[in-house]
C-alpha cells in the first residue's frame, strides 16, 4: 500500500477503531430471513421462476430491502432442498437434472 494512501486515511476524521459487530458476531441481521417462507412458496408454485422475478415480487409486494445476490444465494440453496432431483449450480448458473446423471452411471 502506498504511504500517501495510508497517510490520507490516518489523517481523515473518523472512528479510531473498526465498527463493532453485534454480540452474535454478525454485522447485520439476515435480511432474507423473514422472506424465506415467501420464497419457498413462490418456488413451490413455479420451480423455474427466475430470481429477478422473485426479488421483484418481494420488493414490490412485501417491502423487501435486501439485495439481489442474497435472494439469488437463498434460491440456489432452496432449489436443492425443495427439489431433490434438481440442483442449481452456482458456477455455471444452469439447472442440472440429477436424474439424467443417474441414468448414465
């Protein structure tokens, strides 16, 4: 790190210590926590519903203020849990039919 950058941040007014975490160790409450049952019900109604649609409905209909990535992460986990034969691959973002893999084995 450059000395000028360090000097700039050391001379700037602000807290002398890093922000404190909550007693549980988390810096923020899980924003998706209250919306998990809603997301699960949306996925049960239409398993291939896009994350953008789910996030949009949560924001418009239920006042959800969390970010898209949190919803996307939860949907990835929920799909594996709700549909045992389908799993969402976070690396390539496609649905993989595990039953087709079993047929080839």
